[in-house]
C-alpha cells in the first residue's frame, strides 16, 4: 500500500494488514457504502494507543477523529476487541507450536493512577500499593498473551477481582486446569473455592523469606513481562478513561497490535 501521507512508526505494514484485515467486522449489507479507509482507521487507533494523545489531537492526515473514535467505541461495545485478541492469541500460540487454547495460566493485578476523567464511582484506593485509581486484573497464558482483562476500582481485593475474572472465563478455555498466582491470592478457602467451582488448581507462587532483593519467581515473571509490554503503550501509562470497559478495550487493542507484529515477523522468517 502506498500511503498518501508519510507513514508513522505505529502504522501497520502491508504484511500486518493482511493478517488483521480479514478479522475486522465486515461492512453491513444495508446502509451507505463505507467511505473511509479501514486500514487508516486502524492505524489511527494504534497511533492513539501508542502515543497516548487525546482523540482531538489526532493528526489531520488521519480520518476525522470523531470517525476514528466511533469505530473504536463500536468495537468496544460489540466485543470486537476481545474477539480480535482471542483469535490472534490462538494464531500466535499455534505459530509457536502450542495448542490453540491454553491449559495453564498466570493471574496478577496492577494498580494504576487515574485522571479526573475517570468516573468517581469507578475509582478506589489500593492501600498496599498506595495508588488511587483502578486495578487491572490480568489472566495470561504461558506466552504472556492476555486471556482476559478486568478493570475495577483499585480498592477491590485481589481475590474478589479473581472471582470476577474466573466467572467471566467460565467455559471459555476447556483445556485450562492450572493457574499460578502470587501470595495476594493465598488462602485455603479461596484455593478450595476455585477447585470446587471450576475444577482448576490454583497454585500460589510465594516469594522466599530467605532471598533478599529482586528475584525472578517461577511463572510469575511471565505476567510481569506482559505488564511491561502494556506499559510501552502511553495510553495505558495511566488510566485516562471515564469507564473501566474502555480501559479494558485499550488493553485488548495494545495486545492486538503486539500479536499482529509477532505473527508478521514469524511469517517473514519462514
């Protein structure tokens, strides 16, 4: 594709667009003919995700900001973002020689500050991390790919957030049998509840009392790396969104971009 403008670093390459384009929602049969270039719509969304700019500051050589935001919002509401994440995750896993669906996962949470845009009733204070804002509850597979993200007030306890995560993925991953988590999820009652309700084994990976300073903990480093990937997205450096559902959509969008890049590199190497 020859751009009529100078390309931005966040733009999709031709190979990446070939991977993503078939997965986007098709144009409705009825109604007006689509007037916008969908590749430019996606490029504009990834520009906002990567740079963290506000919608109204989107460069003028992209489609109008209200049009780009309209597609982002529509895909948030109709479930396109988690669907893209799920489809691409399966493709990345298969490209890595793994089964499409995982049998093991890692659970963790990350508290992030919010801005004044966030609705007051969706914020809270995490006393442990001393952060006022929201909490991202993340479940990832052993490659660090997001299986589900749930955003809550930062005051929500880890185990309460985990219960919501587990309820949301019920029946979605038939091979899942083992989940690793840190000491924040410990407790005989909770581990037993997970086993009784979902038939999964929740294994707590605790930090050794003997070791001092930084130490790489088995399995837990995988989800920490995923948080690191997400932190590369300036839109996710804080929670700028009014609604938690929008924050979740941005996580899926960031992972969509990452996985499309990974698949394109894998194809180029073959």
